C-alpha cells in the first residue's frame, strides 16, 4: 500500500497539470475571497470566511475529479494495471494506496488556504474577532467532503478507460450527492418523513451541520459511510474487470 501511495502522490506533484490543478484551487478561492466585490471579505464589513466555505465545495467537486480521473483509467488505457497485479500487492492495497494518495494531495492543497483565516483574524476589530470554532468546524467538514469526493472520483475512474468520461462521471455523482437530494427534499417540504430522508442523504446537509462548529457523530458516520460504499463499489468493479 505504501508503495502505491508514494507512487501516486509523487506522480501528481511531478506532473505540471497536477500542480496547476491545485494552484487553480488556491488562486480562484483567493481571488473570490479578496477581489471579487460580491464575494470579497473586505466588502462584508465583518470578519468571516463564509464565502470561502460556500464556494470551496463547488470547486472541490470539479477539481477532485481532475485528480482522481487517471487513477484507474490511465492504468487501463496503458495496460499497466496488469503489471500491478503481478506485484505482491492485493487489490485492496492498490485501491487504498491510490485513494489515500488522492486524499493526501487534496489535504495538502487545503493547507495554503489557512492564510485566509489568519488574515481575517488579523483584520478583525478587535483583532481575533472571528468565529474560530465555526472556521475549524468548516475545515473539518471540507476534509470529509474531500474524502467523499475522492472515493466517488476513484469509483468513476474504475468504471471507464477514458479519463474524460471518468472526470465527467465523477462531477455528476458529486453534484448529485451534494445538491440533488437537498433539492428533492425542498420539493417534498410538506411530506415530513420523506423530506427528512432526502435531506439526510445529501452531503450539503451534513457539511452545513459540521460547519456550525459542533461535530455530530451522525454527520461523521454519514461521510464515512459514503466513503466506504464507494470504495466497496470500486473494489467490486475492479474485481469484475480482473476476472
């Protein structure tokens, strides 16, 4: 597992496209947070990072598929997947090595955005007048989104040899799990139980819940369940293709 992890992690950062992908995330969020008037913290009049945490999931559901699309698709296309199977590595080792590498890449990519927190902290009046609990709760929520989107992305990559197909499939699945269930729950706003069920199935509901700064075990279990389900499905697809 370690071999696959370091191979994928190194290959991403040695890739010009990979470096650009992560840099774009930091650049776009920075521009929106400090430059664009309708989103700028400077125009808000009070110290908050709500704009960043509202926009980050949208960017992540596009950027993460760009990272994960090659994890299996490239192996299928180049034929190196067969070479991997000849190594003393189980399918589980290969899967987890690739998955953890993609998660690690995105976690590292989130680190530069901490400068936004320290900037808002310094700009507060008085200094430090910012909801630190909410900020770090939101980062905790973003971490779970990263884990979930990566699991969905690697599943999409296992389905297709074409990286573009894997990329589009992952974006669509991310959008469905993040937005669609919440949209359906709004349509069922007077149906009681059904409204709650669809709301609970949506990532946005649990992300907003964690972002309040209070970690509920139900939200943690939800995200871990999404990760487990998609990793299980990925393992199933890989096993079927291998046989």
